[in-house]
């Protein structure tokens, strides 16, 4: 039955074209006109969707309000071209972001346009667990190589998370409370306001869950304990207009969580925990005159993570009494860019940015042989990346428009590197848009790859070349629209860890080539009460490795990433105050690697395809007060995204949300 439905869903996608998701999974607001929608991420300043040829998806404020029963990873996992591995596992699980099949660390997370990354992490990627969905106003997803505007790590795309700040009154209060499966409850309180010269907001979110065993009890012997999760998030923003044309701004975020974890696939552990906290603070200004907008931002970012196992719940060995690893990553980000406007048809962006970062790692263990310490100090791991970039946007040349740009980078370790982008497009009668995107991108080696015991300070950046071609069609009233995109990406000098015969018995090297390609189809249709949404993603990839014999070998290597993923959504207004939507997600088979700790052998396993059904309902008691019920995995599907780990079965979240 599953295979038949999967085949039918894929056929519908290929024949009917793309459909954006609606309701809690929608990528658009219900009534907004897409071509007139103003976006920021495509060009780093406000611009209509009709005036860019880049592939951009917007998750609106209305959609986020309907997603309070989910996590940020849940919501992103249903967007075309994106897989968040771990999104359906226990809270606190590592959230691996894959855009168009690209690996971990090849997608850049932004907060209000500021890059978020963790220098203490092997791949430099930021932990999505630290971002509460209830503090987000909207999300803009920009796919393709975006290093020209956003620098390192933006090889496959960027996800710009725009924090909540849409308070219209001088004083406004927003509140949410919800409870659901696995002993989960959450709350969010937002206070904000806006006057002629000042806008401010302060928010607090809490999430608590008893959870379930992260590790799968393969032999069903019982006794695996529940792995709980506790999170707290605090944020504040202030904007003050000093004089006409000059705006000062400040922001502060502190996010922290503690999670119980297990010892690995199929292995329970009652006293193994991880804790993480992130401090983000910054200030900036915007100077805006008729033909010039100048933006300056400074942000300090500090992340701390610990993994602690006191080994009291399992038989301790002479070599395993206690262990703890502390990770610390710190970064300073400073940028200044100006947007020069030349009438209504052309603008020029010129910018400079500097990223400095370091990490500290301390491992401590106790055994019958005494205490062991291993430390990687921050003073030794400092690196700096200075970049200048420029971009020219031309629109309304008849039916034509384009963007061209370039970036020059100076890294303290690997030296200089440049990137480029070119995005021509045509727009016919505000109904049909066709585009081609060519770009290059890069990822700088991480602090661990450069400076650890296995590091290599001769590493070069991983570099990518990207090609996109696509078309988008809108009905005259823009209630129906379709978009199809073909993409191709090639990465050179991919960094791998290679074993050596001499100490330290391993080193990071530039060694592989990665090639990925695929197809995205999406769209929407809307009638008075009925809304249909659909998206389909196909992705394929291979890695090419040089052998000692001088010959190359090529093989498929997209671990945990499906070749086919389908999302279907049907939304219906049952009455003026009552809305419901049914969501279907179909994921094809994947492959995973499993390392057996008992035999010290690694093997490849195939993960079964699956299909899930979700039902969301909301009822408005008053215009600004609603109750919602989010039912997930209605068929109680036992799905596997990470081999050896449990995922959420049937679960729900019931909540109340209001504005005062």
C-alpha cells in the first residue's frame, strides 16, 4: 500500500507541478501576493520577489502561528529541498540540516541576517535546538551557493530566521501555553511595543519534556529509561530612531537546554547528559537617505556545550569511571555595507565584514589508572576571515533583470579566495518568471580541522560551483502558482579524516570531490475555503575518491538523505472561526552507517521508506484568542531516521494562544 501511494504521489507531483504548503506547513501567507512580497535575504535589503531571480521560500508569520505545536526542525523538515535529520526523534537530538543533499555544515543559519555558527563544533554548524519556534516572526530560505553575500558555509543555501518584532501598539502582550505527549509542556510570553521613534520586545520561552528513550531497545528487553529535555530562552531587542534617517539597534539572546542522552545506537545510559547554552549580543545602526542605506552590525556569539557521563548506571570498567568533555566556541562578527540606489531600476551593494573565532576543548576522564586530561586551548585556535563584497542589481529592463556580484576573502590560515554569482531572469506579464543562477561558494576549514591534534593548518577551503535553472508561473490573481527548479552542485577539495600509520594516527586532508544534482517542484492552489499544497524533492549525489593506485572510485554517499521526498497538504475552513488541515509526508528509503561498539566494525544499513499523516486544527474563541490541537503521526508509524534510535510515534500538542 505504501509503495502504491508513494508512486501515485510522485506521479501527481511530476504532472501537476509544485504546490507550496498551507496551514501549519505553508510557505506563504494565505492571501499575500507572492510577486509583490518584500524579502530581505536575496539581496541583504528589501526587495520584491519579482525583482530577483534567486530561489527563495518564505515561511510567514501566519504559518508560524499555526506551528506552535512543533519545533523549528519540524517546520523546516517539510520545506522543499530540506531534510532535517533528527527532527522526529527525541527532543535534544542533534539536528542535521541538509539542503539539496549537501552535508552537515554546508548550510548557513542566520538570525536577522547575522551568521550563526559554533566554532567548537566539528562542522561549525549551529544547534537548531537553541532556537524556539515561538520567538520567530518569519523565515526566509535562500537556496544555492550564497557565499558572495554571506561568506563561508553558504554552499547549499542560507536559512534566515527573523525574530519576532511585529508589535503594533505602544504596549502589547502575546502569550502561549501548551501541553502534549511524552509529558511535554511549553510556554511563551512576549512583551513589546512600538511608538513613533522606538520599538522594543522582550520574550521568554520554556519547553519541558519527560521524553522517551533515545536509544532503541532492539531486543525489547525493557528497562530503557526516558530521556528528558528542559529548555529556557530569553531574548530582547530595542530600536531607537535618533534623528530622521538614523536608527540605532541592540539585541540580546540567551538560550540554554539540558538533555538526557544515551550511550549510542541500541545502548541505554541512565546518567549521560548533554547541556548547551548560547549567548548572543550585539548592536548596530542604519543610516537611510533617499539614495543610500548604510548598515553597520557587531555581534558577539559564545556557545558552551558539555557531555558528562558518570558511568554509575552501567558496570564500570577499569578504564571507564567518569568522563566529561567541555566545548567552548567564541566569535566576533563585524560588518558594514551600503546599498546605493540609482532610480527604480538599479542598485549597488558594497560591503566589508570580519569574522574572528576560536574554540576551547577540555576532556577529563577518571579510571583505575588515575585522571586523564586533554585540552585544546583557545589561544592556539584563533583564526580570522576578512571579506569585501559587491553586488549589482538591475531590474525592469523591459522583461529582463539580473544580479552579478563577487567577494574577496582573506583568511589568516589559507590566504585569499574569491567567489562570484550571476543571476539573470525574465518576467512576463507578472505571471511567468524564468531564471538561471551561476555561483561559486566556499567553506573555510573549522577550528578543529585546523588546530586539533588531528588538524592540518595547510588545509584549503572546500569550494563549490552551483548551477540552477527554473521557472515559476502565477495565475492572474496569484492564488495558483507553480515553480520547478533543477540544481547541480560540485564541491572540490572536500575535507576528510584519513587514518595514518604514525601518531596521531589520523589527519584532516583535502581529498574528495562531491557532486549532487536534483529537482524541486512546488506550488499551490486556493479556492474560497479549500487550499491545496504540494512539494516534491529529488536529489542524487556521489563522491569521487582518489585511490593509491592512481585511479578514482565513485559511489553514492548521501547518508540519511532520501532521493525522494513528498509533502502534501489539504487545508479547509470549516467555519469562520474553525480551520483544519491534513498533511501527508512521504520519504523514500535511505542508507545509514552503523558502528558496532562490541565488534568495532562499521556496516551500511538501509532505512525503510515511510509515510506519516498529521492533522492540525485551530478554533478562534475571539479574534485574538485561539485554541489549537496538533496531532502528529496519526497512523502511529514506527519510522527510523537514525539507525538504532527511537522516533516519535503518535503524539499531540494542545494549546492556547492569545494577543492582548
